[in-house]
C-alpha cells in the first residue's frame, strides 16, 4: 500500500496565500485593463474634440503715429454699373446716384452707409439723367437733367426713406443746366454756368417752385463748371477758363480767387471730374487733364490750393459725394465713382483706413478676449462692437478691430 504524505498546516496555508495573491493580481490586471480602456476612450474623445473644434488664434493690430490730416485712398466694392456722367448726393443715411454713361439712362441707385454699402435700385426717373446734377434740400433731392433735349428739366425725388420713392416734375429751368455747377444756400438751389449759358447764374426756390434769373453774372465764362457751397458761399471752378470764383448771395456779387497752381500755363487743360465739398474744402479728383490721378483741394480759409493724396484711378466725368462723419457709420470720407470703368473708391484719413481690420473667423461658442494699449478701440463681431475684456461668441462671424482714437495697439486671442 502506497505511502500517503499529508502536507503540514504551514504548507497548506502557503498554498492558499499564493492562490489568493494570484487572484488579487488577476483582479488588478483586470482593473488596469479597464483603466487603460477608459483612458483610451477619453483620449479618443479628446482627439475628436480637437478635430471638430475650430482652431483658436492670437491677434495683434497696431496703429502707428500718423499726422491727423494725412489722407489716403481705398478701393471699395465694385458698384452695380459705371456711373460716369451721372450725379450723386448724400441724404442722411443713403448715398444716391442718378444716371450713368448711357445718354438715355434713367437709372437711380442708392447705397446704405450703415449696412456694408449694400446697393439697391430705386424708381427710374421720367427723363434722361445723363449729365445730371443733384442737390439735397429739406429732405428731398432735386435733380436737374443735363442731356440735350431735356436739359432744362427739374424733378424732385422723394426718397424711399420718406416712404415714397417717387418723382415729381417741377418748374423747368430758364436755361440749360448741362455741365453746370450747383450749390445750396439757405434751402435755395443755385446753378452757375453750363454749355449754353456760360456766364448765367440762376436760383430755384423750392417753397414757391419758381426760378429767379438776372443774378450777377460769372466773371469768367464756364461752359463746363464744377463747384459747391462752403460756409454759405458758392464756389465755382470754370474748367475752360481755369479760374475759381466765389459768389456771395447776400451781396449778389462774385470774387475771383487764387489761380489753380495746376493751370497756370496756356497749354495746361483741366478736366471735368468727381468733385465735392469735403472737410470744408472743395476737392477735385482728376482735375488735371494731363495727369488724372492728381487730386487737388481748395481751402477758403487761406484762399489756397494744395495737392492731396493721388488717387489710384481716373475719375474723369465721374461722381463725387461727401459722406460726413456722425451722419453714418462711415468716417468722414470723399466717395468717387466712375471714370472709364465701373469703379468706387474712397478718400479719407489714413487713420480711418487703417483703423478697421479683419482679424479672423470666429465660430459660435468660442471665447474671445482682448485688451487695448494706448488707444480707444474695440473688436466687432459681425459689425457689433464689444467692450474690452472677454465674451463668448453667440454666432459664427468675422472678428474685426475698430480704432476710434489714439495710437497704440489692440491684442487678444480666440479659443
């Protein structure tokens, strides 16, 4: 009979301990496996989040020290057509342009200075607006046609902003208004010179719908004239006569002013161009026929001419409109349209041109933070200004900077 050996108690206890330790190790291994699985899933989730979340970015916009009166030109969005030989005026919120390079054109467009310069076509005029002239008086716009056959016609345009968008025929002018200069003094329309009335000055009174002739004649004939009113006086530049004149309505008298420095020679010719009163100066963009990129301004305070920043385009027979600051979202600017192609440029201070810059695209839910250094400035999201500090974007959009004053920087980040 085989011998049976029985392990002692210590041996049995050792075996039991080994089994339990092995079981504990197995449990730990299982827990470790579960932890690794959890970590892997978390990592995957993190990777997915990084892949789907829009990337953040840092931004910096600096404003260098610039003399206040330094001007510059900026190309704007292309307009719906070429407005050469048309006319234009600013009316509170909108800019209006009447006619274009077609001599049968009756088109009217407006652009919204408070909403990204969005264009809209308005009610067509009853007559050709080729070579027209427009003025804003008492909330209405008065438009003189300049085209042959209808060049004595005057119409009042009631804007859509007043709930109308309609045209009304007014009393015809006593003589042709073709290539004449116009200006408004005390809510009355003054018309000077023109192709067939080179020295005539006439006045239209809207309240009575009447014209007055027999006013003091221009000292220099102006078959083609450009001008505007500054501080209640009517300034008229004769393109052919190369002279600038000033009319005082109170005294019914003309004064001949400083000779333009760009027109002193017998062979130097002037060109009809985009022009308007801008910053209390009479500005002509493209007035020098031999170099139509030149821009000149006349300052009544000093009775002197000064060359401004050259334009990047020729605005011969173009349209000029002043957009005053405080009456729209645009900084004080001179808008020029037309020339030989469909163009739209603005001249304003270099500070204004550099003050707004697109910083990047922001997605809904991203956090934006910024600080300013030495300037009064904001960031805007889709045009809405945000105060200094941080905010969470509630919609997708374009983040931009907007400097108001001072020289320094705006710095921040998006995440």
